[in-house]
């Protein structure tokens, strides 16, 4: 027998509200006209198989539209109401307040750890399918308040909030457009990771398990002027397979399922880069995690649902290989797929170089017996 529960008293419906209705045996819910459903509410509707009915005639309520129905996996449904009133309701909803408080805590952590300076860095969270809470421009991340945060659509238009949105929001929006499962992003300037970014290098893999599991391979995008759409587009080739991208001459961006987790990745990668720099001062090189053990870490990462460009590769391809002083990557003969263009090409380059030097030395000896 169908049990109908009246939830017309809620203008903003959260997952917690619906879970209580499900616990009471609800199979149908009645919503008030213009009700806004949060992403967690849509998740509960899908999971519990709830039916949404109108508040008068037992039909699907027109104001709910498709945004009340959870999107298909890896898809985003940008169909929320566009009125200023609805956007203000979203920004000031109970769930939004929780997210704002988390963003404020994360901003303070970024400042305390010296990952941002001045008014640098920015934080966003995708609250609904096409609405993103973001930090304002020209404000220190140590001084954020709930009233400073604003709401933008996926094109970067500010639709609610008092503070003016950051110009670098386009960078975050490219994450959300290209990675539907991404819910939060943090852009910062941690000094050790940024040192790699300004040197045009990425940290190696297979050294510390925490880095390999939670971050993995780090990409680096080409330089563009920060705050522009062109700058934002530089991460598109990398963002699906990497949750951390170094931004050339600028900093990095990390994405995750929560704001806190995205900030964790900033911490992990900067500590990793600092540790590598300290190890380099010892002058004895670094010890790599063996490929078979790295494969175990990769399986752990896959179970956690984290992205990685190394999925599907052979064990001998999982770790970066050392470079010669001249910058030539030396590939193990057991792994013919590890180098761009194949190992044979690189091996031939080295052999040609060795032969050339040998010939020159021998010619010099013959000329000066």
C-alpha cells in the first residue's frame, strides 16, 4: 500500500528530511510549489524509489521539474529554477550553510599552513547540478564569513550573494563540467608544489604510499593568464584522470567529493614535494616502491573511487623511471611500453650518443698517438 507523506512545510528539502520520511514508511511525498531539492535529497529519492506528487491532484509537481530527479551517473542536469528568489533560497538553505562553514574552516587552514597569501587562492563547492558556491575576490581566506560567499552558475554568472565572485571561478567550473562526480575544488599556492610548477616538473611516483593512493600522478598544465577562460581551459586534458593539477608558474588545483578532502590533497602533495626536496639534499637518490607493491596501492585507490591515469597499465609501467643527467629517460628492457615512442627509440638515442662520443675519443687518440 502506498503511503503518502506531506512535506509541503519545507521550501528547501534536504536528504535528512527525506530520510526521516523514508524511515516512517513513505513511498510518495507531497511538495510545496517551488520547492528546492538539494543533491542529497535527490539521492534519497533515487535510492528509496520515492514518487513525487503534486500538492493537489496527485501528479508530478511542475515546479519540481527534472532537477528533483537524480541525474544519471556521470551526468549533470542544469535545469534548476533561474529566478533570483530561488537562487537566494539555494544560497541560504540549511545545507548551504553547512558547506559555507566548511569552506570558512578550510580557508583558515590554507592560510595557517601558508598555502595562500594576501587574497590568493579560492574555494568552491557544487551545491546543486548547476549552482556553485564560491569564495569572493580580493579577500583573504583567513577572513571569510558566511555572508562573503556567493553563488554562480556553470558559466560563471553570479546569481546570488553579496560578495563579488572570484575571477578564477572559471578554473573550478571546468572541473565540474568535465568531472561530474567532482563536488569541491581548492586552488592554492603551496610553496613546495608551486616550486615544481615554476620549474616545469611534476613529482615522481612510487615513493610514498599516501601520495600514490590519494593523489597519484600529478599533471602540469601550460601557462595562461590567471582569471581568464583560456587559463581555465588549460586543465581540460588532465582533469578527468588527475585530482591534482599543477598550474605552470602559478600554483595548483585539487578536486574531491568534499571541500575538506580537496584541501587534504593540497596538504598531501605539498608535503610530498617538500619531502622530495629534503631527500635530494641527502645526495643519495630516492628508493622507489617496487612495481608489484605499487599495483596493490593502485587497487586500493580504485576501491576508493579515486581517479588515476595509471589504471590499466602493466606493472612495469606504473613507476616513473630515473633520468640521466642529460634528461633522457632510461627504460627497462622488460617494459617496452614505458617511454613515449617506445623504449627502443630512446635506447637507440643513447647508443648513438655513446657511439658518437666513443668515435670522437678514438679519433682524438689516433690523431695524437
